[in-house]
C-alpha cells in the first residue's frame, strides 16, 4: 500500500500563497510558487515550480525546474526539464535535459547532450537559437541552429550546422549539412 501525504497551501504574512509537498531543506516563496519534493531546492518567484531532485533553483517568475540535480532556471519563463548542472539564464530559455548545458539566449532551446552553450555576443543577446543535442557545441546570434554532432559552431543570423564535427557556419544564411571541419561564412 502506498500512502500519499499532501500538505495544504501556506499563506505568508505578506499574503503570498505557496505550496511545498515535502522533501528536506527546501525553500519556497513567491505568490503561487510550488515545490513538490527533493532536497535543498529553492523556488523563489511568483508561479515558480520545482518538481523534485536536489540542489535545483528556480528564481524567476514562471520559472520551472522539473527535476534532476544542480539545475538553474533563473529568469522569467525559463525551464530546465531535468538532467544535471544545466542552466537557463535569459527570458524564455529552455534546457530539456543532458549535462552541463548553458542557455544564455532569449527564447532559445538546448534539447540535451553535454556541455552545449548558447552564448551572448558582446552586449547583444542571442535570440531564437536552437541546439538539438550532441556535445561541445557553441551557438550564438539570431535564429541560428545546430542539430547534432560534436564541437560545431554557429554565429550570425539564420545559420545552421546540421551535424558532423568541428563545423562552422557564420554570417547570414550560411549552412553546413555534415562532415568534418567544414566552414560556411558570408552572406547567403
């Protein structure tokens, strides 16, 4: 027989309603924030959510960490679905899973993999960037994408590397479909 223990919502002196389901050493605050369980997790901000895991942090309004460990969603509307040591840093950033992925792009996605980075270029934030998976990718710019492979780089606007290894696409509208150490730069 399985018993389910559910706690009632808590209302703070400031009038904020939040909920914690259990676990150990968790911190939750903000209007309608929820933390279901796990250990040493922190959910701070209005409508934040942590499902479980350990040492996770959701610290922006509507930020979500579903589970895993050492994951951070620390801006409004950011999501880390799971994995380990992943970070979603700017508005609308998503990391679906994997290990040691870093998303510093607006409305951008890292699907998974290992040690992939969506980076800011100078003072300009990356926007609408996608890294599907793979390992050791670096993506920045506007509307750029890396679908898979390893150690690929995209910069500029609307550039793509579909796969392969150590390929680079930069400029505007350039693409590398696959292979090793190919370069596509310039405009269209």
